């Protein structure tokens, strides 16, 4: 045995039981293979409750915190007179973990886990929320996700958010020149054009204009040209001037690491960043039966007119 080989064995190098670094599989055309169905379902949300840490040092603290968050969700469900929360399954999923550590929010910067809204953006958000409580005169007054034009809470992205319902599946399909990202919620599909240029600024698309490129094993996606009608993402605001940069990297056979940065100076005082694990899921992706002009939309308008009629009759 040579000296180098003997030293390697003596110090544990090259042993049969030594864990090997994960090697990302490749597609038939030589790109890192991100394809498959992935799930974002978790109790973790975009923002962190004020004062909470991002992670905990010991498991007992993690368990206590997770129980507290689950109890809060159940309490909100019990106080819901409309039954909306009865269809939500958040508490069935644990808080997410990244590198073994429980995460209390997706946001990692700013350090407090809060969206860094500008004062004028907070006023805009308050106006949007107030408008949603008013009786609509026409469908256009309702939000994009009320009209089923885009998925609620930005489930399709960018940036991708985990929905309140169980429709948290994301399917990725690759070709040599494009990557398709399908969100189970509202069956929204984003097409990422690889090694391309953005469309002219006048071209505004739902979910923006996405171009991408590879940096080693990481797919980088840059999205601009957002449609003004989707500013309200429920979990956050996103102006038409925003730029969102996403990174998808396979860290194991069962997990994609998803990172994102939102640069939107019209809305926020600084760019903000987050990260989320997307876990492998056996599927299938189910149909999300939501479409513009469905019965719900008509009934919202019909209910508003009935309420106005009843009030007018009572006033006579």
C-alpha cells in the first residue's frame, strides 16, 4: 500500500461508509435536472410574527413554538363565522425546516422578518384592504384572485408563496430553451425563457416576463414587466416596476432550495430576501377549478345588489 493511500485510510478518507456530496442529476441535454412535483405546504408564512426569532437553538423550543402557532390557527378557525378557514389545512403541516432548523418565516432580510413597506405603500395597502370590504359595482373592482385571473397569495409567484389551502403543488418541466413552472393553485403556468432578453417595458404580463440562466447547478430567474392588476398579492404588494430574482437549486433527491429577492423601490425601503424548501411530492397535481365568470363571482355581485335593495326598502 502506498503512503498516500495508507494515510487516507488512517484518517477516514475514502472509507466505504463515508457520505458522498450530493450530485445533481442532469437532463438528457446536459442541464441540472429540477423536474418533478414539489410541495410548498407549511405553517411557515412570508412574514415573521413581531419579536419572534428566525430559528431556535434547541428542539424543545421549536416544539413549543410550533404548538403555539398551530393553536393560533385553530383559534382563528373557531372564530370564523363564514366557514372560510374551515377549508384551510395549515395546521396539518409542520413549520418548514432549512438545513435542519425550523423556520418561523420565509423572509431572512430584513432581519426582523417584516416587509419593509414605505409609508405611502402602507396607505395603498390599507386602501386596497378597505376596497375589498365594499360592495363591488362590477367584476373589475374585485381583485385578480377573486376573479380567478391569478392564484391567490401569489402561489405561482414570483416570488412563490405557499397557499392557505392544500393546493401547494409546483411542477417543473424543462426543455433545452425554456423552463415551465406550473402552480397547482389556479393552474397558473410561468414560462422562463433561457438566455433571452426581456420584452419591451410596454409588454405587461400576468406573473411578469421571466428570463433565466444557469449559474452552475442553480437556475436563476429574473422577472420584470408585471401587470398592474396583480399588485395585490394578498401576502404582499408588488408594483409594476418591481424586479424579482429567484434561484432554484436541488440540494438533495427530495428537496429544492428556493431563494428569492424582491427589488421594488416604489413599494419598499429596501430589497427584501427570503428562502423556502420545496419538498419532493409524489403528486398528482390536481385540477384547481377556478375560472373568471364562475358562479361565485356572479353571486358576489348579486348579493351586493340584494343588500342595497334591502337597505333601500328598510329606509322607506
